[in-house]
C-alpha cells in the first residue's frame, strides 16, 4: 500500500523505496528506556518510557536528533516486538509510554497498541506536522498528545523544514488532538493522564514567530484546556553554514520578550524552560538501549 500517513503525501510503496521520512515501512527503534528530560508532568520521578523512532517526516535543519532523523538507524522491529518493548517499559515502572517522532509509523504503532492493556498513558510526541485522517485512527489508543507547534510563519517553516503549509496543517492537527482528549487531566502526583501539551521551541532571531504561535494557541483553545511549554533549549547543530541565524543560541532579550508575552496571554497552565537548558546534555545515546 502506498504511504500517505503524513501531510507530505509521498504516495509511494515504502516496501520498495523510501519517501521524505527516509525509512521503510517497518518501525525502526533506536532506543527504548526511561527518559528524564521531558516536562515534569511527563518525566515524573521514575521517568517517561521513551521509544525513539528513526526517520522523520519534517526533518528540520536544526534537529537535535539528526543522528536518527536523517535516515536508516536503529533496529527494525515487528509489531509483536514493539508490543513487547511497551510492556517491558511499563513493567520497569515508567509513568507512560512516550512515542518519540512516531508519525511515519502511525499504522504500525496503531496495530501494536490495539487491544494492548498498559494501564499507563501513551504519549504521542511529535512535530505537529500530522494528517487529521491519520490522527483519527489513533483515537482511543493515545491518551496524551505532546506535539510541537514550531511555526506560525509559513516562510520560516519553508526555509527550515520545507513545509510552507506547516502553520495551517499543525493547527488542524492540534485541534483534532484536543477533540480526542478534551481538557488535560493531572493525577494526584501532578502527572499528565490525558490531554494535550503543546511545545514550542524559541528559535534565534525568530521571536515574532513565537508570539504568533502563542496567539494561535490562545485563539483556538480554552485558556484552561491545554498545557503550553515554552522551550529555550535551542542548541546550534553542525551543518548550519547556510543558516546564519541558527548558528547561535537564543539571546536573553529574545527569551524575555517571548516569556513576557506568554505571561500576558490567556494561556493559564504550562511550563517555562530556562536559558541554561541550551546544551546537548539531555540528548540521549541512540545506541539501541532497550531494543
């Protein structure tokens, strides 16, 4: 069957060749282990059961996980083995199953989750560049959506992610995610049981993009319906010679402008990330651990 799982609509047989995401149809897993670098309501005290998949349907030029997002990496796993990975993480005591960059394996993941009783939330940790039709196939299988909302600026989305349609596509995807989960629910320990946590990474020289993202979230979701995470961890990666603006971290004045704007918005709940987070220390080793 030809693949149209994401908005790229490559319409190719991934059993024969690869599309924009760079990987074949079988899920490739690079790491499956407790992860402590997410927001407190996801990582908790015992970690999030992060399953890092190879490939990506967005492939931003500044990607911090470029070692696995640019093509074949990790180990190809069957649906049965993917289920086993989820269960082993659950049995190890993690707070949730955190599917990192899962979009291009949506069909395989849906099959693995169908009929599987985990008793902990499944977290869909994605770029936000999603097909609404594909998301509808996940209804009832995913309890927490944790999408990025990277761009309100179409020109920026085109330059950095070859996706000029990103703002409209991502907003439609976020609305579908919220339709499925409704307002977020935290348990007595402050852990997210269901709902939508929208992440946004501030980019250098792009504070205006961040302000417009905040506007879109404010205009499209109830003030107390979603969680919003303002991230400042942007770290320059190699191979950015053609992108001068991306060759530095976010300036204090850029961060302050964005944080102040969020403070004065109607968005009530969420997280701020300090500028000191702009390092590569939280990037895990994609060495096949847990696979």
